[in-house]
C-alpha cells in the first residue's frame, strides 16, 4: 500500500479503526526461545497462490529465522470450517495455524463445543489497527475488498464507472457485465446501487436488494463463481465491467491487462490467523501470530499480494505507488464498507437458497 510518511493518511484511517481491538500494551519483540527445541515446525494453512508467496516473505521465513521454528505452508480447503471440526473432534491436527475470515469464526463459535483457541495478542498501539482486525481468537493480517473492476480500453476517451450506481446505469456505462454468483456481497452491491448508505447496510433489506437486482438482471452476461474465473474474464476482455476481488483484479493488471479498479461503494473483509482448539503447539502458534502483527512485516507481503495491512503503520514502509493499489489506502478505505460476519453467519444458508432460485428462474 501507500507510503504514509506522517501525513494525515494515518489519521484518516483511524476512522475505520479502533475500539474493537482489545490488547494489552507490550512490545512486539520475538526472540529465539530457550525451549524452541520442543517445537521444531509449525504448519500454517492459507489460501495459496499469492498469499503463500507474500506471507512466505513477510511472515514464514522471517519467523523461522527469528525462532528456529520452521513454517510448513499448506493450503486450506474451499470451506475450512468442516476441517476445523474434523481436526478438533478427532485430535488429528492437519495444521497448527489457519487463515480464516470473521464469518468462519461466527460459524465455528455457534457450535456447541469450542473449536478455536484464544490468542492473547498484545500490541502497544491498538488504535493503529483497522477495526475488527484483532479479537480474542483472531489476528487479522490482511484486508481484501470486493470492488468494481473494469477494462480501461472499453472506456477509453469516456467516463469510466467508479461505483455500483454507475454499474447499474446500463445506458451511460455500456459493456458486458459480470457479478459474483453469491448473495454475499452481491445483495449489498444491489442496495448501494439503489441508494443505501454503505455504512447503514445491515441488516440487509433483502426484498429491496432483489428488486434492485431485477433491474439489472438482463444485463448480467456472466455470474462468476471463483476468483480465478473472475481474473480470466477481466484479462480476456470477455467482460468490460464486473465485481471482482481487488487482489484478483490487481493480478490481472500486473499481468498487463488494461484494467483498473473502482473502489467506490466497495466491501472489505479481513483475513486473519487462528488456532484450532486443543492444538498441541499452542504456545508456538500464539508466538507466530503475535509476530505477524508487526507493521514492517505486514508491509513486506504487498509486493506479492495486493491486500491491505491491518496495521496501518505498515504504510510507513510502503511507497506511494504501491499503496495506491491497496484497499486500506486512505483514499480507498473511507469509501469501503465492512462486510458483516454476524449477519452472514446467521443468514447465508437461507439467502443462498433464495439467490440461487432467483438466478435460475
């Protein structure tokens, strides 16, 4: 993300940070432990691709160098919640640390037994973390957004779309369109296109969202189902404008695609490290997650992964050009709304059924 050399960017970001971070004041220092020999490896599961590469440089290799504990990187399944259940129920731990999002935590914590460990994260400056990025069981390290991706060559010499109101305006902004085939985020986009304040989305007015979707339904050429598909659609030019994960859009842009991201009315979510309950390597796992909360370390993954650090001090170590591409850049984060894990934890099953019936009807 962007360089933040003392300018008001950090102050601006504090609008989206704060009280949700509960932590004691303590220096973020990791030293080689006297008992390190007892734990020689930690298996850390993330979602693969640029995450593994970026986190490897920022967290995995530096932690090994600092502690002597080797990080073994593996990739999570499409839905990590059943994996957590299986591991904790059988005590057969496939990984020691896993990258989840808040919605996963909501689902796990609704179950009748504990599936997550408390982390005991301690940071000296909790006000410098994006809201919701540190909770008792969650150490948020990266932020991604669902935003509007568009082909710049399709809008050469004319106004480009910048938000979902523009996307819904099929007369002014012509082109082949795509949306994610999921009620998650897509209902929010429909409401914002219909005039709902991004900061007042939840609880969703579901009937209004579907009425808004009805207005654009005939103009949706592709309902994409995976991040990889979305990237391919943008790269190939099959779509001119679409909802897309910012990380996927940036992958296409970095590969030379004439494309850009419209951040207005986007939605952000947080990826963070968690520990399965009963982990036999609990202390080492906690130490690893504490290590990842450091600003400079978080800045290091942005060369490989177009996510925003949760520790806003990371902007002190990121140049302006890179920062402009990331969702927690001050010019972007203030226009983004946080996805509600609580809402979707309660409503995803029912709304997915309704959404699929609507798509197929």
